[in-house]
C-alpha cells in the first residue's frame, strides 16, 4: 500500500517527505539559476546625468533656430591669435517643453543664465531656469554668428541612418532609460512640447552617434516625427555638420521601419 497523507497529521509519510524535499531543492536551484541569468542579461543604465536642483551660471550666445541653444566660449588653447572655440549646449525648459518661449527675442545675443546640466557622451543640454535669462551689454563676436548659423556648416551629403528618434532631454539624462517602447509616451509629449529630437544611431564600430532631426528646409518638424518615436527606423536625408553637432534634414516620407 502506498503512503496516504492526511493534512491534519503532524508528520507526513517518509516517502512523501523525501519527494517534497527534492522538489523544494530543485525549485530553489532553478530560481537561483534564473535570477543569475536575468542579472547577467540586464543592461546597466547609460552614463547619462542630470544635475537636478544644482543650477549653474552660464554666459554665452543664444541661437533660436532650429532649436534654442547656447554657444559657450571655451578657453583658448595655444597662441597665434586664433578664434576661441565654442561648446554648444541645447536649451530646454522646465517640464516637457523646449525653451523657445523663454529665449524669444534673445537670438544672437550675449546672455547670462542659470540652469541645470543634462549630459550624455558629448551631448549637453541645459534646463533653463525661468526668469534667469539676462542680456549682457557686450556684442557677440561677429565670426561666431557667421560661422554657426544653420545656413553654414559642412555638407556631408545624403546618408541613410538606422537608429531611434528620442527626445533630447530625457535621453541625455533626465530619464533612465530614456528610450524604447517603455518611454514612448513620455518622448511624444516632450517632442510635442518642442524638445529637440535626436536620432540615436550606432556607427559600424558600435559607437553611438547623434543627429538633430529637422525638416528638409532645416526647420523643426517635430509633429512629423511623432509616429516614429521609439521604433527602430531607417532615415534617409542630407547630413550637415555644424559647430559640435550633426543635423539630418529629412521628412516623414523618408522614414520607414527597419527590418
């Protein structure tokens, strides 16, 4: 006769107890194995940072188009009377908005402002503090304006890029992860509010590259990009390189899902 266990008994039959012990051991080992496998496959967050509640002061030149940005003079290296270099910081506003309204009327002006840094790789953004923008009496250098306007720059020709459209502020550091399907709705709201859209692509060597996405006319076209946010896409367009960043000029007709 086989063992028969009655639930209110203090002790299970020996054979049943041995079987249960073996099941518990197997389940524990399986749980540990699956946990280790999940940890090994887990991808760490990107090296992106947001200096929340740590505003800094910046002095630079505001350019409004196609998206607000600040040109900050870098220290001059070497001699020879060369023009100093300039670093570019994208500007955004509190919440899920671009800084278009905050910088309106300050185009090509030398200003002082305060804001919180957002950065990832070589891409930098400043979340501008409302009411901190102040025009300085000094005129900005003429050569900076003539060299950095969107009509200038180096034309790299037509390219086909594979990547993902992301909103600049979340992807560069405010949110982790700031990309992918889980972030789609947030990215759509940010881009709808005027945050600069970036195409995050990877080069053949695996290194990340970033492209500001604008329309074929060089102006903002965020509304056309919303259906493609968070998908892996192929983008055909004309690529230009300006002071510290690349731009791809394209349209919704030149975007498709990647295979």
